[in-house]
C-alpha cells in the first residue's frame, strides 16, 4: 500500500466509484469510516472514545485549513478520537463532491484537523502545532492530528505522533475498500 498522502494512478478504474458523489453510493457516516472500536498498532490497543459528523466543515478545522476546505466545497467532516492512556489521535475525513476538490484541499494544507473532545479528558490539538498527516483518495481528504490529552493544548506526544501515520494508512485502506466494493 502506498504511504499516506501518496496518490495512486489517476486513471485507476478500480477506484473510480469514489471520485464523484454521483457514483459513490456507500454510506457517509462515522461508522463507515471508523468501524473499529479498537485498533492495534505495535502491540498497543487504541480505543475509539468518540466519533461524530461536523457541518459546517470549518468547525472541525483550525488554522488556514478551514478556508481551504470550505473554498473547495466541503460537505462535512467525519472525526473519531482514539486514545491509548494519555495519548490521543483524531482522524478526520472531509467529504467533497469531486476528486479534484479533495486533491486541491490536501495540496494546499495550511492548518490541521481539531482534536475531538472526549469526556473525562483534556482538550487536545485545538490549535495548529500537533503532529499531523494528510492525504486524499477520490472525493475524500483525510487528516490526523496527534498529541497528549493529558496536558491539553498542543503538547508533543511521541506515542501519538508515531501512531498518526498508521491511522492515516488505515483510513486510506478503508477508502480503497469502499471504492472496490462499488466498482462495477
């Protein structure tokens, strides 16, 4: 599988189903993108503590990324927070109508997805500065922000930072499955 953010060949017909909203008929909800309650990375189990859909999109984004995704016609942002002890990673998927919109948004990233608040934990990654990843596939742009939920703010957290790319790769794999399940 390519690294997160690495585009596949633009003419890959097997992924064409998710290039456009008119051909992508699968559900667009947190359960479709973040189906697993727990995820194992490197022998550690991360637990999903929250998942939600946000509209308008800028409510889920911080920094200049809000303007970028809004200007590209973002429909909604789906987010989930996974935690391991005091480490937290938020994974977000911005939904667009067209592949070009998602690609343009990720090519012009300036900011990050906001941490999704979890009951009983400090807010995390509410401002630019957390370790983050981004990429796009089809009409979806995906983002991660990783930090410490113990300290709040934008405190570096090696465990979360190391896990961020794995979460991005997992979302990309989910998007590939979504496309292949609708390929005709």
